[in-house]
């Protein structure tokens, strides 16, 4: 794949990250499913020509909400764009939205897990992708790959819902991807919870042989640990670092993460560089008081749910960077905390990848 286009301001990696981040803008909106989807489609139609002259919206976008409450944010958003001059298709995925650190740590179902092999073995071209079933704790086999139930449900939403827009109407995303010629590379990307969904979507589709002979790559960022150590190893085997000597953000198949971002620390309790116990002390410096007590309770709750799962949550292979500026030496208020989280979880990535000048106007207009 060529890294440049004559009318591009950004290299190919930057363009894919921009597509990934755009799905996150939809995650911030409280409205009906249809209204959010319309806004995302309008954003893409206006943004793609400014990003590069050759990207075309080819599937979706699709927004999904389990309960279509206009006071709630979306559950998932995803779309595909194609560049026929580079023979590349990008599937961008956003995960469950969260208003706060509290919602993020409390609302995800990581205490229940899914037997990844058993579930993916049920995927088929004709029958589609069935809802994942929960594995009882007493049936967990440490030699098998397991994925968090919440992550698995997100994957199911993405792969089982058809497009309701003109692009790819009435087809699932896997059905659309199979219409691409064998010369096309497919890149699956996502940030935050999308950074966990995108690797699992790619791994599941590849393991189920639903993408034929296409070259498939993944470009996740700020992803949580989706499952156990066996799952992480399986992913690394199927999606090795590409290119093997790649540096900074220009690498496929590694989770690109900011060491000062609390999100990638979930849900591991064993890894050194990404661990729930890093959130307080190593990342967030909060003096004694009500705010610290509240966060200690939330982290303890997250640790408990991770332990309750019966599996050792393990981060996927990653590539780290240090966001700038680092978190302050002392965070006194919730407002300061929200500002730090926003900086380290979103803006630091925009700055490190070099896309803030593009993303900020898009965000302001969304």
C-alpha cells in the first residue's frame, strides 16, 4: 500500500487514525439512534473529501443502541470506507460510550466471559454471527481463549446488524467485505473500547474464515484487555507486528497506547505496563480526601470484577508513548480529573499522531 496520495496532507496511518477517531465523536452524542447515525453520515460525507481525494463511504455508517433513549449515548458505531486507488478498505469501530470514569469502570461486563473458540466456530456465511453465550466459572479451561462478555456482545452487535443507509444497505459488514476483490487490504481500527473491539472483530472473522484470502490488518489504540493470556497470544500469532521494525504510531496490529491514559490499564492485574493498579499513584496523583476515596472504591470494584471473571485479563501486544504534558502532580477536583482524562485519552493521541489540526474542527462541527 502506498503511504501517500498526491492530494493527501496526512500519511496513510494518520488517515486511518482519523477515521477511527471520527467514530468516537459519535460516541459523545446523546440522541436517538437514527439522529446520531444521520449526524455521523453527514460528518463523513463532508470530511472524507478533506481527508484525501480518494476515500469513499462504502458501508454504513451504522449506529446501534440497545435501548433507543434520546437521553443516552450509543452502544456501538461503525462504518467502512474504501480507497480504490490504494486497494484498501478501512472498517472503523466505536465501542460503548461513557460519560465518566465511574461509568466506564462500572458498566462493562468483564466479570463474565465467553469461550472464544466455541463461539467463533458457530459463525457462518449463511447463518451469520450468533449471540455469544456466557461460560460458567466452573467450566473455564485455562488452556482456551476467553473474551469478556461485554466485548463479545460489542463484536456481535457490529457483525450481526445490517446497514440501514444507502451504502451497503441491508448487508452485514462481513458480507460487504467479502465483495471486495482479493487484491484489497482490509484494516480494522478503533479507539478506546473500539480499540478492544477491532482486534476481536478481525480475529473472529479471520478464525471463522469469513474474509477469504484478504490481507487483514488491525490499527487499534487505547484498547482495554479484551480477554485472557491465551486470547492475547492467539491474536499475536494471527496478527504479528507489521512492519516488524515499525516505530511510533506507524505500526499495524499493536495497541497504540499512552502510558498516562487510564483506559488501557483495564482489566489486567498481572501485566507490568498495563494494570488496573497503575491508575492511582502511577497515573493519577490525588491527595487524600473524598475524590481519592471515590476513585479507590471504583478501582477496587474494577479489580473485583476482573478477579470474578476467573481469567487473567492480559493486554494485547502494544506500542506505548508518553503523552504530553504528563498528568499534574496533584488533581484536586472532579473537573480537573475530567480534564486530565480527556487530555490523556484523546488529545494526547491526536498530538502524538499529528492529527489535532484536522480532528479539532471536525469535532467542533460534529
